[in-house]
C-alpha cells in the first residue's frame, strides 16, 4: 500500500491506494485547500500564513498515513514550491515536523505523470488529443494518443497566478478578460505551433477545474454528461459554452451558491474557465472530456 501526496499550489492531495495489474484500488483520499501560492505566487515566495497552512495539512495527512499502515510515501512538490525562494525551507520543515520527504519535480515530469493518469482513466482515441491540467501555479499541456506522448509543455500560467495578475473585480470585467486573452496570446506561441502540427481532436481536462465544469453541468444545468468510463465523462460543447458564460458573468457570491461548486474553487474558477475557453478555440475542437485522474493516479501507474 502506497500513499501519494500531490502538493499543488492551491490544494494538497493525499491518495492511499494499490495497483493490481491495470486496476487502481483506492483506500483513502483527502484534499485540503492550502492555497500555498496566496499572496506570494507571482513573487516566488511562500508567505508565512501559507507556510503554516501547508504544515498543518501535511500533519493531518500523516495521521491517515499512520492509520492505514502505509508502506511507502511519495510526496511531490509542483509549481509553487519548486519556484519559491523559500521552497527548500518548506521541504526541510516538512521533513523535520512530519517525517515526510518531498521530491520537487519539474514541469516535464509533472506532465508525464498527468498523461499517465489520464491515459488509464478511459480508452483514449488513436488520434492525438490534448490533455490539459490547470494547476494553481502551472498548466500542463500534453498532446498524445493512447500509445505515447507527442508533445508536452508546462507553463507558469496557473489559476492562482492569473487570479493575482488580472482578476480584480467580481464579476470579472470584459477588460480583464481581454488582458488575460492578450497575455495568453503571448505565452502560448509554442503550444499553438504544436497544436498546428499534431491537430488534437479533443481536449481532455485532468481533474481540478474540469471536475468543477462537470459538476456544475450535472448539478446546476441538470444535464447528465456522457459516461466514457467510471473515471471519464464527455461534456456537450453547448453546455461548456453556458458554463463559460456563467463563470464570466457571476459574482463570487453567486458562484459559491452553485451546487456543483466546491468552496475552494470559487475564487479561481473564472480565470481557469477563461483559459479553458482560449485553449478550446486554439485547438478548434468541440469535444471536451473530463478525466477524474491526474498526477497522483499517474504516479501509481508509472
């Protein structure tokens, strides 16, 4: 039995499971909204409050790791920690206080694990698809088919970064959306070239903000997504468009009242949605699939 800890910029995830053949046997899952990047993400700093929230979360995880008698713990630090000037201090403090050894992984390694997780969540098409994971600090773009990765890129344009840079009003203003679009136009040049070369036929969103999309479609729009497997669903494009409009025109309070909205995504979901919309337009596709699997599941299958 293994425990995988994904130390994301917005949320820390604990996943205790085993792999038998090609099947993932889940024992326990817990996610804690640490908001590690809050107040310091664009200055490459983990603030004092965020540092403490992170330690508290990992001490909580340690209780369950002990309770389940886990044989091995694999903890991975992503964008916020790997880029923070005091990221090594956080890693050291966790080792001392929690007895957990954290490995800081590159964006390329993160992308590989995400692809591996998504690839095991449903039968991927033979033709290339774009797998996309919107984190708080970075966004991973992986173009691949059911056999292999054709292209991967990790860019520091996660939802926490976009939120702090651009989203100052609720609802978000048209000017702010335009600023995000302009910014993405500049940073997605290599990604656009890859899309032109490989021509993905669908966008597959890995967990996170994409799960919120699926939950809002189901619980608030009252539309049942097409089930592709136990861990993947396809969203109708017209429902995605309604979701985009709702996220762009709603206040924080209105979003918090949506049945499909988890509390800790209320702030960042709008900028994440703007990013989704841009990527769908870049790819020129109308197929959007949501996978429940991402980095932590990919670690088990790697």
